[in-house]
C-alpha cells in the first residue's frame, strides 16, 4: 500500500482519546456564512497558466526513463514518454547519449520509423555494441527489429545516426515484454502471461476460447481475485528464453522454440503489480529471479523466494533463499555468475520491513548477510566490474542516494561472519541529493545512474574515478569518503523549465512524538519575498503508504512545485511511519495510525507557522491520499488538533478501517497494520479507536473526495461513505470519481478549484476541463 501521496499536520502533543463524545456534536462548528456564500460567489475558476509551471505543462513535459548503457559503456539508451494534449496521445521517443570521453555528450532522436514503432508499444534494449532491439506489436504478434546505430567521432565532433529497423523474428503473442539479452550465450529472455499449461504458442488460441466462453463471469475459489487495478484472470506471468545470434553474414537470426524457464514450478515472475526486469537477471545461461512462494496464499503472505535456473535446463530451478524470509527484491549476478546478491525482508506479511543485503557464493554454496547493522533499506543492487563490491541505491533522510560497499571474503559457514571491519558495515555514499535509480556499473571505474529532484525529472549521470576509490576501500579498514567526479549527461527538461523558478525545497527538523527528530520540507510559491507578511495560503500535503516518504524527487502525480506555482506555500512532513529515517521510525506507525504520526504533524505544523510569518494560517488547506487520505478523514473528526483548515482534499483514503480489512486485496497489509484480521479482538479494538468513520459526528470542514474506481487496495466505497455522510451533515462536499484513470488535468483542476473556493484570492472566467 505504498502511494506517493501526502499531507501534513500542526502543533504540540495532545492526548489521543478514543472517546467519540469528548466534544458534543452541537458544539462543533458547521459551515459559516462566508463558506456558504463562497459556493455561489465563485462559480467560475481557471488555473494559473501564464508565467508559471502549470499542471498542463507538467503533464506534457517529457518523462525520461532510466538510461541503459551498452556493454562497452560508450552509448546510453534513454526512453522518453511525452504526452500531447493537442494530439491526445503519448509520444514515445528514444535518445542515444554518447559517453565517449573526448566527445561532448549528444542527444538525438533516433528517427521517424523508430518513433512510429515505439508509438505501437515497443520495447527497447541493447543487442550488442551498436544494435538496439525493438519489440513492436503488429497484427496479433510482437515483432523484433534490429536498429543499427552508427557512432563516428573525430577530434571534436561526434555523429550519431540510426539505420531503418530490420525485422529479426516474431513472438507468438502481443504481450512479450521485459527483455534481457546475453550476447555471450546468444540467449534472449523475456516475460509473458500464459495459461496453466505454460505454453506460449497456445496463448492466442486459449485467449479466443476464453473470450468466447459465453459469459463474462469471473469465478474464484481463492483470494487475490483482484490486484491493484485488475481482476485476476486465468493467466500468470512466466519467463521464456529463445536463441538469438548473428550468422556468418552478420545477419540476426532468432529461433522459433520458446522455452518456459519456470514450467511445472508454480512460480510466477515478475511479481505483480510492479515487477519488471528488476525481478530477474540474466548472465550467460544463468537466470536468477524472485517469485512469491507458490505454497502460500498470496493475499496474506509476502514471502518471496529467490531461484537460479539455467536456460539449458528449463523448469529445474535451484532455490537460493533459506525459507525463513519475507519478500525479496533486486536479485543480481556478478559477471561470472559465481555470486548472487539480493535484498531480503525478514518478516513475512510486512512489505516495509528492513531490506537486508544477502550474498550467495554459488561455488561454495554459502549464503551470508552484508551490512546487517546499517539502518537503511536498499532499493536496488549492482555488482562492480570485478565482483568485489556492491553498488546500491537506498533512501536516506528523504533522498535516494547511491552507495558502494565492499564484499568480504566468503565465510566458511553461513553463520561465521561476525566482527567485520566498519567498511563492510557502512556503505559509502556517492551522491547526497535527489533520487537516484537505474545504477549500472561500466568499465574504467565508471557508474551510470539516473536522478530526478523536486526541480527536474530524470536525467542521466556518470560517476568517474571509482577505480581509485575501490582500491582504497579494499586496502583500508575504515569507511572512506568519495571525492570523485559526477557528470550530468542529459538536460531533458532544461529548456521547458527555464525561467519557471521551481523551488529546490528547504528541509526543516523538529521534535516530534517520543522526542524523536522529525524531518519535513517547505516549498515556496513563485513571487515569494522574505518581507511578505501573512500573504500566502498554505497547503499541508500528507503522504501515503503509510510507509513512504516525501523525497527530493520529481513526480507527475502530486508535484509540490506545481502547487507552489499556483501560489501556495507547500508543507510536506515525514511523520512516524515514514521510510528513509531508520527502521524503528518506519515501524512506529503499525497499530498506531491515529497516534504518533499526528503528534508529529501538529508539531511540524506549529514549527512552520512560527518560522514563516509570510504564510496566512487563516488560509490553510490540506490534502492527502491513501494513508494521507486516512489522515484527512482522521483530522476531520478531531477538531481539538486546531489545524484550522478551511478545506480538505481526500484521494482514495481510508474511511472505515475495519471494513477495509475485509475488502482490500492485499490482506497482509491490514493484518500487519491493524494487529490481526478484522474480526479478531485486537484489530477490532484498534479500529474502534482509530477508524475515521467512528468520528463522523464531529466532522465540519468542507471536503473534496476523489477516487479511482480501479483502486482495489482501497475500494471506492471508502469515498462514497464519507461523501454521503458529509452531504447529510450539510457540509460543502464534492465527489470526483475516475472510472478508469488515475491522475490527469481534470484532477488538478478539481483540486485547485476546491482550494480556491475557500482560500483563494478570486479568479476570472471559467475554463472547462
């Protein structure tokens, strides 16, 4: 239940009573005259468009993916999606960036033919040094094309060009995806959804039979009947391999036999709903992958196992995990496929447990944990070129940094690794800001990664000089500091964002619940002046998860700079339950949803109001989604918190926690957070204490409710319930339902229209959205 959405909170500590009758209903404020009149005095609204970074511009801004280098590390492939409201379609571009040391990095569009293929949903990946594979849906199949790239340099100029695509072969379905290729073994692997027989060649025939079964009924005999935004069907995702090589005439030749590497195992990977190429890795003929334990009910277990299978022996995987773990992520192999590494959570049923680094020596059959004392949870792993170090990304105090960590010699037994020097326990940070992803080790002591921030979507970066650092780490017994060069290779959004004056975000710290240090961000509106007095309306945005965080990264969903550019002072707090601040802090929200986090939100809110006289506390609003939506509903029922919000926005929030325990698809989440299944005594008592629906008689603030009908984690009844309640209480309310989409321009229009109605300065004529 990790949603990148957020809201905030106010002043000092208070006691959190479960008594719903602390304040008589008759004494609670209802809608005052100014609120009531505002609903007729502002019939029209338009968002600010001129001279600011508007929601429309943000949605049309290119969305770069992560850069992927070829094997020599001299060219990088970067996919970019760019939506056009005029064309009403998403244009898919691809850029190639030069990493040659004597040539200025170049960015070029590959060409019209490739763009046309990408518009059809193509996948891109490197086949060799100068060839890109492009898998494109076409007439019931997926065709694989080769695009030859030419890169010529002289003393000062680099020239990149791409030849027209050449057809290599076809896949028997339209849904093959997540391609990885090994040139050394001539093996291409990919994932696809197949029926119980695991036969990719019969999928189309079985699809037709299923569609023509005579009804549209969906019948289930076990849980996980739906997941995230999709009802479960008869197919599951599996891994396939096929031979692909160049013949003596340099022509690409693809085989026609597609081997199901997981046949007969009951395994499914990538793990839905967000799994991709980070759930498996290919080196030569060895494939390492993670899959949910096939023996356990998936709806109330998170346990995943890690397996190793050879493309020469499909259906005969070797389990690498111990059997005593929760979820696993980011399985990788070194270049010789002699060592494996992955991230492993200890507790089955908890998706936000600490992620430990596990190393498996495949030659010695020894498994051990690395940096077990480090109180951070990595997101991804990559072996160094020689396999003696690990590079990793991990959240650290609301930034996602790149780290490097040496791997100690394999111990004699799995339990004999202890009392290691500090260098094996404390990863060395290489960057200190933004949000990094897509790390890839390259030759000559280089590391490729992508990074976004509050002020920019992804760009590609290159770290130089790692060879000397690696040598120093190996020779030293202490933790070192990195002082090498970081080079930005792309500037995708620079022209579009020039002159927009986006705010970098300013950190602040304060004392929260249990006297712990709590972090937050403020982002100031365009036109902000230090001399301003009570000029700016203020928004508290509360993040979801609840085990998530407001991090220094770009978002096309709840982008705080888009709100700031509309004239709002933005406050983003990371209260108890937030990630990147240590596992104890993350764990602190379990079974305490309405407790410590709100002590933090109130203390942070008070800090902001005391520190920034430029904001107008009488023009305060708040918004959040998922747990942030829960927070909005909880604040509604607790006027003693004295936030003084004039309007609230709740997106896909929890209203009746006990009922949600029955209706959500990932049952493990509720069972962990609420102390058991919804009918069990402890869980029922917690819902009685902390469920917002028990305090509806105390609600009084105008509220906008937004919900996506395909959010199966939080069904739309979680918004219908409070909408009906608020309507009957006579409180200004609006309900916006998105039957089959998430965030769009209409979403932004409704949110800003709602804010403006209660704390705005007044606007001109209507703009229909």
